[in-house]
């Protein structure tokens, strides 16, 4: 007659019930975290862009749910050790695959939370000057004075020098002027300074002209102008370039 070891059956069933309870606790904790994560993120990160905040919260909720489901399965699985090993391999693969995306998301959170700049500001990022025309989930689009559109990812912004040239009184713009060495240094500087007089009425203060370097063929000057009306930036720059070219066609201006 076949005998049943009821003690072993009860022990096996009891162990399985414990694993089910553990999985249920993990799912419950995940639900509680997801329920209040929106309020917590809003209190911690003071970000004006609600679209980004909602996207970040949704991404965080998806990660929490994914981790909870995988942990619950690992508790219930018949061979949890094998499942955990496979989960570790898959997790490392996913992290390696989306490492650039994860870094960019973290950099976006840093940039927006620091409020370094906003759409419409004139900024200089890694030597590139332009107006922030758009900020999306991948990076920032700058529109330069030459009508070029430059895309800068958030990972680049978080690891380089960023200068917001907007101020309470206007816009501080930097120009780089190359004057041929057919003049001496004093004459070349005077040529640049006198050309800026044509836009003096549009400036807040006297423009700054300083010698940056000397190459084999030219003197390189850094010019900083504080423009009173941001809407006249292009007009002022065009006028300065036209004035310099009228004095010497060999002069080159970089923005």
C-alpha cells in the first residue's frame, strides 16, 4: 500500500506559500512606491518643464514595476538560483545596451534641475554660441547667428562649460575678430574698436576688445558686446561685420 509522507507534503506546500507571500509583498511595496513617486519627485526636483517631469516619473514607474515583477518571479520559480543568474545576465546586457540612454536621462535631469538655461536664452556651450530654440528628451538645439542649428546632447552639456549670456540688462555676446598682420597691433586694435562705434547706441556699455593670440597671418581679438535689446542681436552683428569688412575685406569674424 502506497504511503504518503504528509509532513513532507505540508512542508513543501508551506515553503511554496512563503515564496508566494514574499512575491506578494514585493509587488505591494512596488505599488506603494509607484503611487507616491510622483509627489516625491515633484518635491525633490523643482523643474518647470512638466512634460519632462511626467516622462521621468513614467520611466521610473516602469523600472520599479519591471524590477518588482522579476523579483516576484524569482521567488515563485522552482529554481530561483538559475533564474537569478539568468536575470543578472539579462540585466547586465540591457544596462550595457542602453548605457548611453541612461547617462543622457541622468544628464537631462541634472541640467533641468539646475536651471542653467531655458528656451529662448542665448548660451555658449563648449565654445558654440546660439539661442536655445528647443529642449527635447535627447538634447538641446541651438540656433546660431549664421542660421545653423546645432544639436548638443545632455551628456555633453553636463561635462563642459556652459555660459548663459542672458542678464537682467540684455545679452552679452562674444565675437572673435581676425585682423591681417598688415597693421601693427595698436592699429589693428584701434580698427576693431572704431568699427564697434557704429553699434554703440544699441549697447549697454563700452565694448571690450582684447588680444587673444597672434598667428602667422593675423591678430586674433576677443570682442565682448553687451546688447541692450535681445531682438536686435542679428542686426547688431550684421552691422559690425559690414563695418569691419568695409574697412578691410581681409578681416574675418567668428561668432
